[in-house]
């Protein structure tokens, strides 16, 4: 059975940009899935595949920063590369501090965009390889630690997105 190729998930509310960037990425040889909102991306199935997220910073509803936080609390925290039509330095700094792989303007050179996507995919591949070396019980413990840290910061939405109940114990069956 062939291993599925990693997917570049492109999340942007601008339909014309979404179409254009997905065409460019496909022409460069990437597997691409598109979403017109962060909520649509989070509702996708399956959620456990390899890849990265190329995400607009400013969108109606859940913005890119909120999507990044929701992803970080899941069992599959895909690397995020932000795209922005506006130079918003404070939000760019926040995105990078919260673990974004890169932050580009929407007018970035195609070569720069492809390099950012390749780095994010390599980051995901390395994370998965390291995770494969971790014992299953340790994975549960790490997930609970991420959820506890999010709760301590008052990020209930992030914990809910991860599907973790407060006070749950690793390795226990959920009712």
C-alpha cells in the first residue's frame, strides 16, 4: 500500500487567491486541498494526515491566529505558514512566537513560497518521525500536558478543539 503524499492545506477566504495559489502549488508538484474558512478546515476528514497549512492571517470568523492555536492543541499539529495581504508586524510577531513556520506576504515570490512550504513539510515529517519513536502512553501524556497548559492560559476553545476533557487521564477509555 502506497503512503499518501503530504497535503498542503490552503485556507483563505478570498476565492480568487485560493484558486490561483492552489494552481501554482499543484503545478509545483504539491498535493493541495483548499478551504474557504478556518472552520471548514477544522471540519475536514481525515484529520491525521501529513502536510502543512498555508493560511491567511485575516479572515472573517476564526482568523489565522485562532486556527493556529486550535491546531496546536490537536493530536496532529500541522505546521502553519501564514500569508497576509497587509504588513501587520504585531500579529506577525505573535504568529511566530506561537510557532508559525513562516510568515509571508501574499505578494511573495513563488520560489520563496515553495521554499516555505517545503520547510513546513520537512518540519512535519521530522515531527512525525520523532513521534513514531515515542511510546503510545507517552503520546497521551504529551497531549494531556498540552491541554493542561492551554487550560492554564484560559484557552478553553483550544482544549475543546483537541477533544480533551479537563481532568482526563492518559490511557483511560472515554465515555
